[in-house]
C-alpha cells in the first residue's frame, strides 16, 4: 500500500504531470507502479521532484518498467555503467544534446518505449525541456489530412545527425571499411496507434524523419515541414523547469521533446536511461 497518497498535478491540458509524494529511490510496490504507469501513459510525461537517486537506484526504477536499451552510439557513458548515458553541455560548448524537436531512436526498427532523465548538474538558470503530445497533434488535423497520412510510411535515419556522425567516425577510426558502423534506418507508419491508450499518434520528427516511403526528399519536404510545424504548436506542449533532484519519464511513443539551449557559460549534466517495451501498433 502507498503510505501517503501521492498527488498528481497536471502541467497543461494536453500533456505532462508532476507526481508528488513518491520516493522513487525505494522499490516500487505494485500499487505505486500501477499509479505511475497509468499517469505516464495518460499524460505522456511524468515528473518527480526532490529525488536523491544513486545510479543503482536509478537503474532499478527504470527496470521496473521494462528492459534497458543501450546504444553503441551513446555520446558518453557514466563510468561503471553500460546503460546510463551522460548527456552534458559544458561551458563554452555552442551546441547542446537534444536541441531540436525529436523522438528518441525513431531510426530503430523498434524504437524505445520510454526515456528517463535525472538531473545531476544544472546551470543557474535556463536549460528547460519541452514536450509535445503527438496524439493531440494528430487529432487536431482535418479529416482529409488524417486519411491521407494513414496511408503513408516514413523513412527515419540517423545518417545526418552531427553528433552521431562524429561518434560513428570515432568508433570506425582505424577499422577496415567492412567493419565500419553504418547509419541506421527504419520505416514506420506516419500514423500509429498507441498500444495502451488506443489513440492514434502522428509519428514524425524533424531530427530523424527524412522522407515518405516511395517519395523523394524534395517531394516529401513540403508536407513534412507542415507536419513538423503542426506537431510543435504550443497547445500540445508543456515546459519543465529542472531543479536538483528532478526526474522526467516520458512515453517516447507519443511524445516529442526539445532541450532548450539558453545557458551560455553554464553546465548541464543529465543522466539518461532508455526503456524497451511495446511500440505503436
């Protein structure tokens, strides 16, 4: 049983909720797990404040929701842990990680179910993250556009992302070409159905979606640009201000997110875990 009833505080009408009164450093009993899972699915992204997590506790929390996914293209790993990625921007670095709207790992044949970020070091101000609900975005389209999109599939690839180009080059250095790590590519329906909510999801993002299947990139660009702009509209969004001990857990199947790069001279360090699970139908 939950000793003290948690409080669910929605951030906006479309997406996001803070869950207050739960210590996720402790093992989750079935009732607490069910509450978090239900809120996570219904709200798209959930937030916890004032959490004091060791790396082992962070991993244990994530594993309660599914197996962990690792990537050979991880920018950096936390020493001693093969699943925790260190997502850092240091003073003087012009670019951050995640500073464009995207869905994690959409270039994989089966993208991850969820992503969890824990704040480890924050700038004095700035460094917020935004999320949008891609189901709400799809539902706001006209019936004609919805019908058109249901018949399309889109190509997602990490071939053109600068950070991943750099990482592939580092890993391929000194190896013969037949052993090089190649760019990854997958094809997904433009409209998928969420396996738990049943809602349809507009599954495109400007980081990894490059064209529609059977279309050229030039032919695809006008419609993709429209969809990218549409899904990013503020009425589908929430914005989270990180504090020491903050943790965010989002449903990667129905959300896009964007890390704001507005803290020149500051340091921001986040630890990330990715969780596998059922993908869109």
